[in-house]
């Protein structure tokens, strides 16, 4: 939700109307009070299943190399997802659980 002063809205109203994305709203303010709300009547286009079929033409053979030595020290799938992401992105995790230290990733807390 974006807020815009009344004076600016008056000067750019046609542009604001045509550029407002579907499902978004614009609050027009006078002073510190909301005086009007502009909403788009255009609907969001429905997604069609399979519309990207055939668009992935290449996947590097080593796309999963960072995960070859991935060891599952415990069964929590969310923790394994965090570890996989941390390994690929070379990013630390934020957790109190010292089990993350076994994976060789950074941990804050």
C-alpha cells in the first residue's frame, strides 16, 4: 500500500491510474489523513499449468555439486533445507542448535 499526497495525485492522476498494478491500492492523503483510496479493477491473470514447458534448455552438470558431501545428522527436513541453502549460498544460519556446526557452516547465536 503506497501513500501519496493529494497535490501529487491531482497532478499525476491519469499516470497513477494506468500504472497501478492489479490487486494494489494507492492511498491519497490530505495532511496526515487518508482522504481517498485508488484501487485497480484489472484482475491478475490466471496462471496456466505447463506454460513454461520447454523453456529450461540447459542445466549445468555440476548444479548439485555443493550437496554431494551433504551429511544428514538428524531427520528434521527443515533443518536440512536450511543447511543446503547455507552451503549453496555460502551463508550462515541463525540458530541456537549446535548440530548445525557439524555441517561446516557458519552459525550465529
